[in-house]
C-alpha cells in the first residue's frame, strides 16, 4: 500500500515554565542554574506536615495565556493530585488540574502551504514541575536536584489537529512567540522552560477511527521535534504495512541515532488516580478579575505584524522573521527609535544577527548587546566612520564582548579611510595591477567594476570608503 494512503494525526502537550519569582506553592526562588538543592524548603521537598499555598501570580499568568490563545476562562476551577512515583517527585504525586482547568477551548492560527489553519487548544492548566535527576556515569547512580520541584508550569494541550511536522513546528513557534509577548514565560528551550510531549498516530485516510498513538516525552528543540515526528510516522506506517500493531507507549527520542526507544506503556487518566487536593481551596475568579487581565494584555504578534506591514511598509519576509520573537522585535523597535534608520536595523537583524544566532545555537533572548549599542553601530556606519564590511566585524565583537561600537572601532583601528588623496593612490595601484579588468570594463562588462572595488577593499582590509572608491574608479576608468 502506498504511503500516500495514510495520514498522520498529531497532538502536542506543551509545558512552559512561568516567569514568576517564586514557586507555585512556596516562596522558594525559581532562578535557573543555581547549585543543586539550594532553592528548596520543607514544602517543595514534601516534608511531613507542610501545606502548600497557591501563588496568585501563577493564576494570573495562566489566565493571560488563555486569553491570548482565545480560550474560555473558567470562573470555577481546582487543583488535583496526579499520583505517580518517580525519584525526583518527592510527594509521589504532582499537584495539577484534572477535570476543571483554568482555560478551555481556545485556538491559534498558523500559516501552512495551503493557507491559514486553525489549531484548537483543548485546555491550559497549571501544575508544579518535578525535580531533576543528574545521572552520575562514574558512580553508576543518580543524584536528585529538587531546585526545579515546585517551579510553576502551564500545560497547553492541543486537539489532534496537526497533520505534519511542518505544522507542528509552525504551531510551536507561534505559541512560543505569544507566551514571550505576554511575558509569562521566557521560553528558553535550552533551559527546558519550553518543551513538548508529542503524540503521534497514523491511519488510512479512509478510516474514521484514529490510530493508536505514541508519545515522545520532554522534547525541547524544534529540530528534534520535527525529526522525531517524521521518524515516528514512518515507523508506524512500516508496522501497519507489515501487518503488525502500533503499541500505545511513551517513547524517548534519541537525537544521535535519530530513533525512538520505548520507555514504558503509556498511562491513561485512570492510572493516575486523580482526586481534588484536600490542602488547597477551589480557585474562584470574578468577571472583573478576568476582564482586567484582558484589558491589560500587551500587543500580540499578529497585531504587531499588521502594524509593521501597514505602518512601516515592511515586506512579509522581514516582518515574519522579526515578529517571530519578542526579543528580536523589541530590539528592532528600540534600536530603530534611537538611530532613525529602520531599514538598516531590520537588515542587520534578518541577516547577520540571525546568522550568528544560528551558528552559535543561541536564542534571541541570549543576544548579549543592547538595542542602544546596535543603534550606535548603524549610526557610525551612516556617518561614514566605518564601512558596512567593518560593521560586520564590529557585530561579531558585540556578540563576543559587548561594549560601545565606537570603542571597538578605536581599539581595533577600524576607522574608515575617507581621505580622497589616499584612496586615489589605492585606486591607481589596483588599476595598474588589474589591466584585464580595466579592459573588460571598457568593453562594457560592468561586473569588472565590482571586482576592482573588491580588490581595493581587500587591500585596505575593508576600511576604504566604498562610495568614494566607486566614484574614483569610475572617474579613472572613463578617462
């Protein structure tokens, strides 16, 4: 049977760590990277006799996320105990929400090759994170770090509306941008504050019934998620084609081998023995509370995108790259406001800055320099202090050791040569050494001029004023 006769059905459970200063049920800090077990207390370590107290900011952030994703906000919800044992879960249950989540029935729209597509959101609920196991390869055991235990999460559960790895990535990127814009999560995937459990099943297009699903746990990079989905779709189709059954199970994705491996049978809701947490009161929200949060929502990515297209007359490509991250968008707006050269700032972000982020595998949030420093880089190029090619070197320095661009230029001796007499000497030397290019230009081959200018820039290590070079080359060549 042809693979085209199958279709894939994908649902995503996204976990986003909330950017609150303290944990969900105690006052321990949530800062990433602290020494093991230094951000703990009797409550998040589950000592006998301790009682949790719900952090109100967690509820506010969850409601914000719900409103930004078109959800209905429940005025009456509660916390439940989800029972399971794991070494880094000190209570042997997780406080989560079962049948009464804070937010339900939302959606976001993504762009696909066939146009806009609405991906429905089943629910958004609050819960606490578990701790972390640090595996000791030398000692042959594992050490438990409970700093992360009790860090607040929202879990955003999509309906199975996603049909491909491309759509999954588009949904995850759009959702990540929304959470960044409303400032409820920093969404740093490399720190695990934005991760997803990926449910995949396949079925014949003629079948009404969904296929058996598998779940890949805790995936925190777009590349791993798309590769994992594609692999799992192929694996399940191969099983069905061989007359075998797909088993419902939790899988681990191995990025090195590019394969999934079974972890355990996938649990259903009844396996967790949910029941209302007796130590926490119900969550009751007034209309006024919800509307006040709605009224104070910041500008969302779609609105900002429309503004850039309509007010700034930017291209769709420029707009989509910059608006995809709040950090890039804020950098763009602040830098452009200082230097008054929106086009130049946009060009730096969509070309060299994006390239360096990819090469260094950094998130936009990790950009080490300020909008003011980027604006000053644009300004010294506009003034003619340095050329654009030297500007690229300055940008590299800003990533390595951020400081004022003017100081970098002085330290490195990169000030642009704009003295006409000095540049005339360089032009004469390049022309004398490249007679073939001179003949080509005079024969009507305009590309020869670009070659000559390039040779002059190479000879001056990029410091010659390119506009003056062009002017003087043309003057000499027309003699």
